[in-house]
C-alpha cells in the first residue's frame, strides 16, 4: 500500500501542473482521477492526489495572492486568497483521487482472477 501511495503521489505531482494549467478545475479533477486509479483504492487515491497537488497549489496560491494584493492593495485579501486557492485546488484534486480509486477498486473486483 505504501508503494502505491508513493507511486500515485508521484503521478499526481507530475500531472497536476500540466492538466491544471491548461484546464484549471477539470484538469485537476482528471489528474486526481489518474492518480487515484494508480493508487487502486479510494482512500489512498484521495491522500495521494491531495499530497501530490499540494506543492503546486501552494505555489499558485502564493502567486495568486501576491497578484491580488498588488491589484487590490488590501492586506486582508492576501491570506483569504491564499487559503481559497489551496483549499479549492487540493479538494478538487482529492475528489478526483477518490473517484479514480473507486473506479480502480470496482475494476479489480469485476475482473476475474486466474
């Protein structure tokens, strides 16, 4: 299980910036589904997707919050924007990981073992 978690976290880490940059929310969901499918179970998929995408969301939140602060010139906008970007991004990616893990667990149950 630990090996699958490491593999799925790595998959999430590399697919999140590519898909998330071109297709912001849908891309995060798809990256999460791919990582969740690699994880093989819903809980592992959720954890792996959230962990793998967290560094990218922290970076995006930092840049977004800095731009928002510069545009609005208000101190209160920074922390709120930071929290919103990280929470929404990690939640969407984690939900995708949960869905991918459910798909993988269902696929493994329906496939006959020889």
